């Protein structure tokens, strides 16, 4: 007869062989593992456990392989039959399957399985849970075969009870004392590396835990679409006959003994879900209190505790220094305010996501109520469905603040919903020496947010070019790193690769930095951020106090062509000094002329090359130019490098630099096109490659006609710049356009289709373009010539703009006769001559 209690030799073996340390090590590092590494490492942990318990399962074999032990436990559990919980058997079979794939060649079906199911964070956590179940079962089996498996809760999802239970139930007193004598406690781990639990929303919200949002976190950013999707799920759950448990996602926290309260945890990930849950709870509470009159039912206990007993006040503590969202949340959650008082106080927070989502939640719930006769009953069901049926997986990483930030970085670089720039912010924080970070945690976050903030920059919200703030952040990081890296090896624009490049390129030499060093890094980075945002949002236009206002007629090319942005960074590196107090570049006025001339050289090269080559990538050439200029500056013994920058830029882009100066050369196909090539392309091309290029050239022509002394000296600012075709792309049938041309050449053009076909080669020439300041060129697209001419003239301060045609005859910008092929040809030729001779001053 098998004894009820086995000895503790197996546990002693686990201890002597540092098995618990291996488990904790694996749990601490699992986020760093790719799918293959994860499966391999978790398999090693399990096989090591089996090897150290071989006496139990393969007692006849003293020297055996890990693989033998692995299959011994598989067979042992199969033999146990129904006595083994299904979850344990399923877990072992799954590990067996994954081990076979790792060790042997995978079958076609297995390969397809791996492709379909990559290991997300949740799947990795599920695998750890399954490992815990198997270890718990091993311990239970070795402790006593008569001890019920259910006693250690291994059927419960995310059970933390991994090792031997402390309960004496099922074991006779003398046997339990014998176990104590065996020094059981000496061999058990002091703590777990990861705590896993599953909590309902209702339980979590009224728990004693206070969630601290660390300083490095972003603001609350859930949008309407997220809220609508969540509420739809809750509503659907209410409507279902047999409501089931819904998985609401994962939140990650850290806790350690240094916290003032054992109930205080730091929220690494999950702020969006937790805040949204509070908003839904408060919206339901407010509807109960404000709109449901004479409520006769039983008021939900969780809502009463949350808001009437003010549990919400200790629920979230925001340490991010991004206070607007948090203030708005506090106003909304405060149950002492009436709806009227709350709405009045929220006037200053109308644009916050918290306020917008609260309003949206209230509107959606009221819509549900409108379709239900018994509003009280439905509202109770709605809350009950959310509070009881929606569950979060809670991961508790018991780590220090420094380790916590590494977990945050791992979580969010592997699929969580943070932007690239938020990951980079955390990466910089990680470089701060640990004691410095502990002492200055709030100041570190506050300083970053005061210097660098894409999402709160007012000008972005009003810039039509910025449709996606996160995309804007990624484009900045990409251009910044490209500039700093200065080589042609492309940086991938994925978040993971941008983060990797930032650490390798910009932060490579930084480690354990002081708070002062940290501020210097942020100051430098903020200068480039400010420059980038100013250029792409054009906030300098019309602002006489902006440090870029002097160059407002020269920066369009950087706005149109993102690939050129590294050269803008280079110009500020050469000519500017970032003032950390005023947050702007200081540029000596004596250099203004040289900066303008250099930008015009870049503009000439990029537009002319685009027309000839139809869109070659410019990024590599720009980096080559920067490297060449770096070399010249480092080796130029004269003091005139800044004064000669435009000339050197022109010569290098044209391939005419001194061949003995440097071995950094421009490729033949990337050289600035010759004067004849560019002029011919402008005069005779059937299409402009980039409309932005056409608009910029038309602006330059008009500036030159007004003041030919210096290109770009005339300020022409359009609120709604638009490119308009003089002869329409699709003239209306029987319009004056067709009639006039057919009357001129009746033998050539017999019908409208003849005219349209002939004009196809002339529609998109520069001579057929207008640069207008109108809200929509669709209002003019098919109007007659006289109407378009009047619109053009009336939008200008200078009414009589003249230039020379091909016959050196002075004409106004528009011919007095009706517009036709001859006018397009003459205008194109005349405009091309102005561009190459007067604006870009070809040699």
C-alpha cells in the first residue's frame, strides 16, 4: 500500500539544484524571448522539474535523459486517467506537441499551426499558467496521493498557488508535523516572480488596491471607436440568454515592499481599460441618480461603494504630470457635484478624451434605454453584465521601479498599444542611474513633458497636414535618426526597429546618467522636435516672433519633401544654437543669406531631378551631401565654411566639386539636371511629376516678377493655396473653350473630342497652371477663361504682373485673347526661362 505522505527528498533536490531560481529566472525574462526561445525555455523548466523527481516516475532508471523524464510524466498522467484535472493533461499534451516541433522537424500541419498562432503576451501568460498547473500537480502527487487536487485550486484560472499548499486538510496531524520536521520551509521559495489572477471588473473597481500611474506613462487616449466597441459587447452580453464570461484583456502592475501601502500597485499597462471602466460605472451611476425617478429596485452594491462611499478617490493616483485628463476624470467621478455643476466645471476640459468618452458613454446608454420599456431593469442588467461577466487578467510583476520600466518597455515593444515615441521616452528613462531615478522620478517625467509633447501642441490640432499624431512622431524619429546615423542603410519604420535604432544610434554611449545629463539629452532632442513641428505645421508663417519667420518663403520644400528633412536638421546644426530657456534656435542674422541660398540649391536640385527622373529617392543623396560637408568642415582650414556652404552644396549636387577634396561623390543619375534638360522638361513635358513642385515654381515666378532682385524676398501667403488648370481637364460639352478653339482651326478640330484629344499633351504643362488662393478649385474648374483670369487678378495685391514671352515681348501674366494651345506653349517657354535664368540662376 502506497504511503499517504512521501518524504521531501524531491523538494530538497529542487532546492539544491536551484530549480526555484530557474523558474523565477524564466518568469523574469519571458518577455524577452521570441516564440522559439520561449517554447524552448519553458520546456527546459518542465523537463528539469521532471528530472529532479525521477525517483517517483522512473524509479527503475537512475541515469536517464531529460527527454525520458518528460515522456515519463506524460505517460504517468495518462495512467492517472480521470484523477488528473483536464487542464493538467491538456497542458502536458501541449508542451509535448511544442517540444516535438522544437526538437524534431515540424510536420506541415504543425508549421501551419505555428504560423496561425504566434505567441502573443496573453498566450505566453497562458503557457506560464499551464506550467504552474503541472508543477502544482507534481507537488500534490508527491505530497499525498489522497490529497484532493481541488484543494490547491489548480482548476482556477491564473492560480498563484504553484507550490506545496499550507493547508493540513486531508493529512493526519502527525504526518503534517513530520513534514515540518523535514524542514519543508527551507526548501520553498520566498516569493513568486509573477503573480497571475483573474478579476471581474466589479471586484477590481471596489478592491482596496490603489493604482498609481507612473510618470513615464502616456495620457488617457482611448477614442470613441474603443468605447463604442466595448459598450456594444456589454449590451450584447445583456441580450444573450446565457451570458458568458468575457475576456476584457490584461492589465500589468508592479508591487514591492518599498511601497508605503501594501495595497498600492503601479500600473504598467491597463490605464486605458481601467479609466474607461470607471467612466462607464459613473455614467450608469449618474443615470440612476439623475434620470431614473423613484427607483424601487436594489441599487448595485459596487456603484454605491465606488461613488457614494467615495472608493474612487483611492482608485487611481496619476503621477504622469499630464494633469488635464486626470482633473477632468476627478470632476466626472465626484458624486457630490450635480450634473449642472459638473458640466460647468468641464467647460475647460471639453477637448479631453475623458470628457468626450464620458459624454459618448452616456449618449450610447441612453440610446439603449430608449429601446427598453423597463429602464430600471435594463440599467441594472447592464451594470451586472459589465461588473460580473467582464474579466481582466492581472499580472503582478514584483519588481523595483527600474525593473518595472524594463517590463514596460518589453510589454509595449511586443504588441501593446503605445506609440513609438512613448517607448522611446521610456528608453531614455531607463538610462538614468537607478538611485537618481528614485530621487527624481516625478521631475524626470515633468521635464520631458514640458519640453517634448506632440499630442498637446496646439498647432498640430489645427494643421491639416497632421492627420495622425503618432505617424507624425514616427516620421520625426525616422528623420532624426537618419540624420544622426548619416549613412544610407535604411532604418525600418516599424516601432520595434525605430526603438532599436534610437538606442543604437542616439543613446548608444549613455548609461547610468545623472539627472543633469538627462536634461541635456532632452534639451537637444526637444530642439529637433521643435524644428520639425515648426516646419511641417508652418507655424512660423505670419508670426514675426518665430525664429524661422525670416525663412518662411524658403521652407516649403522641406514641407513638401519629407526626405529632405535631415538637411534641415543639418542647417540648424551648422548655423543655429538651441536655447533651452526660450526653446528656440538662435541664428546670427549675418548667416540668414547663406541659409536661404543653400535651401534654394536644395530646392533646385530636388525639383529638377524629380521632373527628369520622375521620383527617385532623395534620402541617400542628402545623407551623402551631409557626409561630404562634414568632411569639408573638418578639413577646411579657412574660416569661410558657413559663407561658402551654398556654393559647395551646388557644386557637389552637380558633380562639379574638386575631385581631390573627398571620395564622397554623388551618383551620375542623381546629379542636378543641366539647364537645358530642366528647361526642356518644363517647356515640353506633358505632365508635372509633383503638384507641390508646380505650386512652388508658380510662387517663385510670381515673387520674381514682383521683385527680381532676390528670389523668395516677396511674402506671398495664401490661406488656401490651390493649383488650378486654366484650360480645364474636362471641359463641359458645348462650352466656350471648345467653341473658341474650333473656330480658330475648323479644319483641325471638327468636334469636341478632337479638341480634348489634342489638348491631352498640354493640360499639365506649367503654362496651363494657375496658383490661386481659394477654398476649392472645383468652383472654377470649368469656368471660362475671363472668369478664371479675374479670379486670379482679384486675389493679388499686385494687379499688373508682367514677364517676357519667347519673342522677348512684355506681356501681362495673362494674354488678352482667349486661351489656347499657343498661349500654353508661350507661357510654358517663358516660365521655364524665368525659372532657370532668374530664380535658380543656372551657370
